[in-house]
C-alpha cells in the first residue's frame, strides 16, 4: 500500500488535487477529546452529553463542488462507549472503486 496524503489537525482541512488509482482505500482515525456523555465530566467541567463528530467529504477535484462520498465513522466518536465495549474501532477503512480520471 502507498500513502498518497496524510492530514491531521482540527476544524476544516482541504488539500490540493491529487490523482488516485481506480481502486483505493481511505484509512482514517481520530483521537477525540472526552467532552461528556456517558457520565464523564467534560472539558468544560459540565456533565453535558456532547460527543465530538468527524465528517469527511471526498470530492472530485476536476468538477467544482462535486462530492463523491461523505464519510462518517460508524458508531461515532464516543470514546467512553469504546472503553465500555472493550473495542477500539480505529482505524476505519472506506473503499473506493473509481479513479484514474485525468
């Protein structure tokens, strides 16, 4: 497997266009800050049920604003539930069967 791009950070990130093969996989992960929910004290000291979210839009760089797929991690980013279940679902993998567009 060849890594084409790596991203990290918060908020909204975009990249320059790059071309991918006809079959490719998007491997992604997230390290959410515990922000409440399931009886935890949040970063602000409250007992709110706020759970962080992650949404990835894969776009066709040759067609402005053309979304190929919107990806949300299955089960969300609730680390407390991961700890309760004993299963850390990361990394997630999304498979694509398109590409080679020039």
